[in-house]
């Protein structure tokens, strides 16, 4: 499910959904990934609520702790919140579109859902992200740019459910 609260030019919910599917397959992540594309105020609120940091951030990942289905697959791998405003600012600084920046942030979040943690893995996530970025035709990855990235273990599930009436893909 893709929830768009704050649109990004050149990126429809359907296009983002297709990219997320490609990225999930590339990292072999089972289960769906829900994405919330929102603004700085909401990201600040989520960051404060889940990480006790009163500042906006670019992307937050919420791995699912759901049990496997009878076939052994997780129904939902997790959820990712992305600030479209941070994406726009980063894109302007780095010379690519905000749509591309959202994809970079989504890929970064997906890697966190698979268990990678660049703050503790001695560059393993950065190497994986660089390889996937090339495979998915994206410019510099988040870890390659040296930007701090956040991870949290709690979920957006309630937030996503409360937004079901909004535009989704």
C-alpha cells in the first residue's frame, strides 16, 4: 500500500509501488512493504514518537513482527515513512529529481527492513546499497552520501490504517 499525503512531481503512487516491488525482489524481501509519503511535520512527529528525537528526518523504517503465513511467508515485511520535503531538498542539492530521491530513500528503508543497520555493520549495508543502486539505475545511495539514517523497531501500522481513505496504490 502506498499512501501519499505529500505528492512528489513525476512520481505516482503506482510508479512508486512498481519500484518498491522491484527493490523488494532485488533484495529478496518476502512480504509487502507499505509506504507513507508525507511531509516534514509528520516525520518530526513520528521521529519524536518512536525515536525520541524532536527533528524531521528523511526516512523511517518499521520492520514487521507479524507471524509467517501457513506457507511460511510474511504477509507484511514492514512499513516505511518518507519525507517528500526532505527528498525535494536533497534532490535539489544533488542534481536529480525528487522522484528519484524518494526511490533512493525507499531502497534504503527496504534494506533496513531486511535487517541491515549501517550504524553497526561496518559498511555492509553501504556496499549492498551501492550494488542495488546500480542494479536499479539510481544515483548515489544514502549511505554513500554519508547522511545519518535512522531506524526504529516500532511500526506505522495504526497510522497507515487510519489513512485508508487517502489515495493509495
